[in-house]
């Protein structure tokens, strides 16, 4: 927790100057009793009326996101009945989402609260909606889209089979991208629950005809609604698969939809005509491996569309990067042997993943393993490999908080050896205050480990290369005395020689008087007379 406190303190000035936007947006809402927010980060839902704030729980400082709908934003709807219909659908959507529990659905941490002026609920930390992302991100990497579509398909599998629900409005506004980049399904405002039947294995759903007099925000969007639902009120899981096909097209087309989002009763008929004329050549923005399947999802005959499970099994999704992300999400189900084998192979996969994906998706999964000391030697090399491509700011924000506890691990000794091998990288990326408090003790521990010859030699070999990164007091008062003590007390000639070589390389970083007072008087105390030791002593005397 110390590292989190230090990072929080480093931005305290910025936070202190920020108006509590949540309190301003939520006067009187019960959510403000337990949660605070720092800034507006995104929007979601029909009309993007849900505003998303980053924040934390007051009692634990746990990071969260707060979804806020200010009722004054509904004033643009002239009829009171429309405003009430909107509020009813929003209440229903959050209530439904709160009941559901699945890794592919947005996690609600505090149920909907309502005041005179607003609705609000609290979720897991998120970045923004997929629509926000499509509008602002220069590029969404193919692996992010591939895995995002798989995640949505798995969400649909769950709600169709276990939840016995139809979502009815799968669109970029209702897909939430969480803090680690995962796509989470939300927006259950128009979800249909199965009607009771004699056969629980064969659920059925009943849909009502759309009321086209209502604002577009009060009903499922026409551009993602399956034709059989719009024209015949036939409600089946295939409706949601059609919407998923529309979403896939839009994602690859920079957010632009295939069909027009219109608000008149003739829109379904016009969309049906366009779908009848649809061919693969019109799906030029969709990758070749997915194009035929998107066309199948958009088929006007619901029985020809693949279901959610079938869609996840197509060859387009079977590449190693997507499988890697899927493995990372399911690692908690594996035993240590299976995990260790996966982590040994991960260094070959990491170069194929975009750096943003490594930071936001891979690092959080790896960090969870740090509590299992048996796994640390397998996980740590992967974390440090990702660190190589990180800026100092990225390392401090995404990697260092989870790495700090690892720096304090004493066993197994492999952890110490790995850290010593990458000490130059750690010193280059770690802010100075953490170097003193957390990184330098690792070097001290290596030098003090008299029974760990390899750790001592790695430390002595690394020290000259990182000496310029170590402040003078730490060098004078902590490292130099340890090197001198190791040189005198070690039973290993190679360690003693390495101490002398290290000292010789450090001389340029030491004050002249420090050398006269501590280094030169120390050399005659060395009683060993091996040739290599004598050469090391003579080399230092040349100063």
C-alpha cells in the first residue's frame, strides 16, 4: 500500500485543485455518502445520457467508476410521458444488470440510487463506452476487436442460456470498456425475460410492437434491430446475434453503422430492403476471415445466423494472441504446473501483442500471481519484459505498484537472481524515491546473502553500470561498506575478485577523499594471495 500512497501524494496538488464533480452532479444523491469522483471520463447508454466519472470509495480508497444521469438532461424531451418512459427504462436496465453476475458483464458494485435530481450507480473501474473509444481512439488493435467480440459472444451465451434473457439493444453505446480494456456488456434497458413455459429447456420470449411516437432513446435502435423483430415481433436469441453483426461492422467501419438509425415506422422496411441486397463486397471494412460470418449474422432469416457459441469457434478467432488473452482471463482455474508452463511460453507471445494491451490487459493478470510466491519466478520475467518497452510514466502507473511487494520477497532465491539480472532496467525506470526505499534494499540483500554466490556476483557485475543512477549518500553509506565487507569475508575467490573489479569501476563515481579514507586503507587487509586477487588489488592501488 505504500506505493499507492506515494503515487497518490505525488498528484495531491492536482486533485486538491479539482472540483468534486460528483458532488456537483449529484446533489443529495445517496451515492455521495460513500463515493467520491475526480473527473468525467466518458459517457454511455442511449443518447450518451449516462456520464461516467472516475472515483473511489471513501472508506477504502478502492477505485471505482460512478455512472450519473442528471434528470435535467431529459428536459429536452417535451412530453412528460417521454421523460418518465426514459427514467423507467434506465431504472430497469441497471436493476437487471445488478442481478446478473458474469465476467463478461459490467460489474455493478453499488446498486442504483435515486434523488430528486439524478440517478447514479457504481461499477468496477472503466475507461469509457465503446462508442467513445471509436470516436477518440486513433486505432483499436485487431486483437482488441477480436477478443472484444469473443467477450460479447460469451456474454450473450450466458444471458441467453442461464439468464433466459434477450438484450435487444446491443450497440457501441451499451458496451463498456473497463480499466483493463475488456469489453463488458451493459445497457439492459430493453431486455426481455423469457415467458413461463412447460419446457424450461425451450424458453420463449414475447415482444411488443415498437411505439414510433416515442423518442429514439426510449426504444431499441432501428439500425441494430433484427428485421423479424421489427416487422413481426418475433423475439429469439437470433435477434441479439443480428445486433452483434451490426456492431462488428460498425467497429471495423470507425463507428459508422451499416443501416440508418431512423425514427419513423418505415425504417424497418427500408432496412430490410437494404439487407436483401447485401453482399460480401459491401463489407469491405470487415477483415476477410470474418466477412462471411458477419454476412451470416446479418441474414434476414434468423435460423441461418450462428448462435453465440458457434460464433466464438470460427477460425478468425483462433490465433495465438486471442488465445493468450483468453488463457490469462481463466488462469485462476489452473494449477501451478499448468500456470508455470504457460508463463514459460509467454515471452514468445508478448512481442506479438500491442504494448497498450500488455499494459492494460496482461500486467493486471500477471500481478494477481504475485501473491503466490511459487509462481513469482515464472511471472516476473514477463513483467520485466513488458517494462522494457514502457516509459517511466507507464512503468510508474501500471507496473510499479504491483512490483513493489515482489521486491521484498526473500524466497525463492530465483526472484533475487532475476531482479539482479534486470537491475539496470529497474533503476532506469523507477522514480528516485522508490529507488531509495524499495530497489536499493534488493541490492543490499544480494550483497548480504553470503550463501548466494550467484546473487552477489550478479549484483557486483551490475553495480558499475547503474552507479550513475544511485545517489551519492546511498553509494557511500550503504553499498560501498557492503562491498568492502563482502570482499573480506567471502569464502569464494571469484566473489572477492568481482568485489575488487567492481571497486575499480566505481572509483570514478566516488569522491577522492572517500577513496583515500576507505578504499585504499582497506586493500592491505585482504590476506588472499591468489593471482587474480593480487591483480585486483594492484589495479585499485593505481588510483
